[in-house]
């Protein structure tokens, strides 16, 4: 009987909330799961963003290798909107497809358009509104729409507007999205003979950003997800499958945000200029979400993707600042700027000692930033301290970890510290480094709490090992062998490494030279 694995993703889930809901009886399936399995902390990536973290979970490499460190990337000295076509590492779905294995991935938050895999995949966060190519194979679109009453990749564009004045309606939108994605995964799980089944729930992240202080909503939604977990555990029982639960990062409260570009400008590291286009779009109330919705309704999303060299500027200019001071960074003449919530870029024109001098000066000053007498920066990292690989330069040069209760905003603001807003909604929760990992199943130890933290990229390597697929040599992830029972073949089996075709050719040539009957090359 072949091995089967379920990867159950809960975007942004932190143990401090999950444990609390378990104790209060709101997550009975999770409680049983943990009693029968393994629990650990899963560290996110730098930065702790969806694009970077889920890509690492799916590829087994750090962002410096897969090249997707954030929703904005530095490419050839310019800042570009991230697209999955820029990804420089294969996903486990692609690797397993080459070996004839089938995967069902529902709500891939970091890929659009969907990759062609052996199985089924639907896209999520990166999907433009109102497009039809959200599923592979495309002929399944009408089927999934019929099954769930219209598939949804993301909440409607009015979600943030409703979150301000109509919270019950906004919350209902999240429930609808989660329900349709769960139903889709359950439907295909019954229809297809799969090897890996991966439903990824991202509504938990949307919820915690805007409802973090509304405990009843958090409890209600995690209870909903726990109900779906129970249904997938029933499938796991029937299929004798192992189950992994993972989040891409954790979450914590945010009360104040440091407006990092405002701070950089005040310290002389950044030059700001006026933008007529930004003023026009802000005054007209055209937000980035509404802009993308209009593009979708006019069926221009395909065109928009083709002209993406233009649209990122339009999108960046469209971000509403409300009463904030309107402006735009002069990237050419600034020494530093931030387009990522957790990072700062140093101007690419600065080299060697000049580059390090500016970076060191920014870091020294950031460590001294205070709010009401409290230093708000927990830790700063240079890029090369936390990322490695050929694509590392796409990422910011400095990563910022703030103390709990504080966040970072890239908007320009009249105040250095202020509430953090997105689409006019006050953001009450922000990403933290510590996510969750848990495992249970026929090959998994019972009642074990790992004494070490895991990395997000360990998940991919572990899944490949569970399916007897050699681990590609470029993967950073290590197989989490201590989760397997001692009598399991997964614990006993040696971790296989993928050998390149060139290495195989050389080894075969050496073997042929040692054989007495091997033909000899003629000399001269």
C-alpha cells in the first residue's frame, strides 16, 4: 500500500492562540491530534511574509535560493512586483509529478497562474480578481464552480470596507472563502487517487490582521478550521495517511507601527518627492484592491500581466494614504528605502565600504528608536546572516524584528509612529517568526513535543522522504526523522539524495572502465 500524506496549512497560526483554543474546547480535533502525534515550533523565513514563507515550505529552500523573498523584489536594481515566474526552485508538487505521483493543492497562495502538475491545483492570494484560470487542469473549472457554488480564491474586494463598519458581514466573507476551499479539497480527494493532499487555509491570516483584538471572531474561525481538520482526519484514517499541520508564520498584536520610510527620510537616508499620479488616485479613492477589481471586471487581467513592468508602478502609486502626507521615494538619490514591511534596501549604487557604512549607520540608529521610552527593535539582521543563495540580492539588505506590539509600515506618514492601516482598516495583528508544526499518523510518534525549532523548508524534504523521493541536493531542508516511530520504515530508511545527471554519467563511465569486458577507447 502506497504512502499518502495530508499537508494541512493554517496560514499565520501561532501556538499561543491554538493552545488557548484547544484548552477552551474550541478545537477538539486539534486536541486529539496533538495527543496522538508530535508538536513543534516551525520558524518562518526572513521576512515573515506569505510569499517567502509558503514558497520555502513548498520548495525546501530558503528565500535566497527560491528568489521570492517578498511581494516586492529587487531585480536588476529595480523594485518589481513578485510573480511566480520569478521563482528559481521547483516545488515538491513539480518534483513528485515527474515521478508519476499525484498531488491535490487547494489554495496555493504564492503561485499564479497555476503550475501544470500531475493532479489538481487552485491558486489563491496572487490571483487577480474575476479571472477564470485559477485552476489546473483548466477543464475542472466548471466542475469546481458547480460543486461549491462558485469557487473563491480570496474574499471580495469589499472585505476591508466591511471590516470597518460591518464586522459580521466581513467575517461571513472569510467563512465563505474557507468553506468553498475546504469543500473543493474534499471533493477532489474523493475523486482522485492522490499521493499528497494539501488544503491551505489563508483566511486565518486575513482574520488575524484585522480582527486580532476580537477574540470571539478568532475563536469562532479557528473552530471552523478545526471542523475541517476533523473531516481531513477522517480521510487520513481511511487512507492510512500521515498528516502534517503547518503555518507559514505566527502572529502577534500590533498597537503602533514605525513608519520606516518616514524615519529614513527624517534621518537623511531617503529623499521624498511629490507624485501627481498618486495625489490623483488618492483623491479619487482608487485603492489598489479596487484597481485590481476594475482590471478583472474589464477582463484586462491577462493584459495587465503582460504589461507588469508598468502596472507595479500604478499599483504602488494607488495605495491610499488618507490623511497621510502624500509622497514618493526618489529611489535614484536615496541611500535607503523600504518596500517590504520587514526590510530595508540600500541603494544598489552604493558599493563596498560606502554600502557597509550606510547599512551600519541605519542599524545603529534603529536600535535606538524608542516609543514612550521603549526601544521597539528586538533584533536586526544583515541579509547575508539569514539568507543564502544566488537570488539573495533580490531581498532587503536589513531585516527588522520588532518587539511584540510594534510593527513596520512602508507608507509615508506625518507621524513617525501611528496606527497601522491597510485599505483604511486599522491593523491589529502582524506576523511573527514562530509558526506551528504538528504531525500524526501511522508512522508518527505519539505525544511528543520536539525540543528544537524546525525551519519551514524542512517540510518539503520531510514529505519527499515520506514518499521515497530523493532530496534534491540544493534543498536546505532536513528530514525531520525524529517524528517517526522507531519501528517505522521512514525512521530506518536512509535519507536519499538526488544525484545530478552529470554525476551519474561520470560514475557510469568509471564503472565501465573497471569492467574487464568494457570496450577500450582507441588512442591516437
